[in-house]
C-alpha cells in the first residue's frame, strides 16, 4: 500500500475578533509529491449573511479572488516554493503570500497534516469537503453541480407555472427559510412551501467519490434532523430531502444504507431524483 502526505488549512470568516466566532468558507490543500495546491471555496455567502446582517459580499469575494489569482500565478513564480520550502513552512507561506494574519475578516486556520492511502487527490478533496462542509445548507457550496440540478429541477417546475415573487409575497413559498434549534443555532433550507404542513426543501448530493464520504454525509444529516425533530413537531414542519444517487454503481449499497439512516427521523420525506417531477407536481397542485 502506497501512502503520501498532504497538508491543508481551513479558510474561515471571522466577523468579530472580540466574539471570535468563525465560519468555514474554504479550504486550501497542498500535495507535496506534485508540488500543487487545490483551493476550494463557497460560491455564495448565504450562510454568513444569514447569521450576520452587515456583511460585505464584495470585500469577501475580493479576497477569495485574490487568493485564487495568487495560487494560479504560482507556475510563473516557482521560486516561491524554494523560498519557503512550502512542504515544511506551509503556514508561513499562507500568511506571507496569501492573507496576512489578522489582515482581514478571512483567516486561514492552523495547518493540518493528513495521509492518503492509494487515494487520488480528488478523493482527498472530496473527503475534506464532506468533513468540513457537508452540514452547510447552501446548494452551491464548493464543488457539486448535482445538488444544483436537483434543486433547480424543483424550482424551475414551479417557475413554469407561477410568479415566484408573488408566491413569496403571499407567504406560500419561502426562499432560504431559516429554522433554529433549541440552542438558537440557525439552519437554512433552500425553499419552503405550504401544504397543510410547511415543507422545508433541502437537496443532498450523494454523488461522491468515496463510500466513506457517503457514510459521513448520511451520519451528519441524520444528527441534524434528529436535532430538529422537536421543531418539526412544534411548528408543524416536514423536511423534504431531494437526494442524488452516486454515479458509481459500486457505491449503491452505501447509498441505500444512507437512505435507511435518513428515514429514521420523524416528519421527514426522501425524494430521489426520479421522483422530483412527481414531487414538483404535488407542490404545484397545493400552491394553485
């Protein structure tokens, strides 16, 4: 079995140094055997804005683009690798070349080291994204287009029949619906629509590159919906999960197991890809 090390750091949004609250918004991974970086970050800031009112999208996106640009220019500035010996001084490289410590609301975490066993770099990235970002509710987080397509199929069906803005004004449809658990922590669902119960729509992508990733994502979401069971009962809610099947057939068993786990919480409904159109028709009928 061959093994290779990798190094990574989590990019965090820190709204206030006094409060020291932090939210994960990206991840930077360095693979020394290929001398390469992979930087992934959220394409929208809904989660940050849902918690803090006075957030400047433009400033944060400016810093993200800066980091992207600097990393892409490394090919023409290869001496940086020699100057820093990035493998051993990854932390120093980050803070001198990408974002200085305490220079902005975005800060890289301490450096972590990992070992990959016969796994591709893509496998490693996928595992890290599941580990640090799977509890995020935004469908555009990081890397997946499958979740977007499942969520889009639903909302596009509604948009073909209704004026969505009118539905929102009439309180029949809600976008980015926020729910809090008993400790006050907020979770955002893409959409919510009325049909006796208030149905909260959340896409979950199981088209991952490792069976462990599928398992981890199922476990994290299982915990989330068990945590939110009381809120569902008290507020007459139902959680509607729009899920995507993995393309890799060897992961179907893991996927089926994930669905069995997610069926355990009360007041939860799973809608697989082939059922999205039927689900959309029911929503259209209810909203008509």
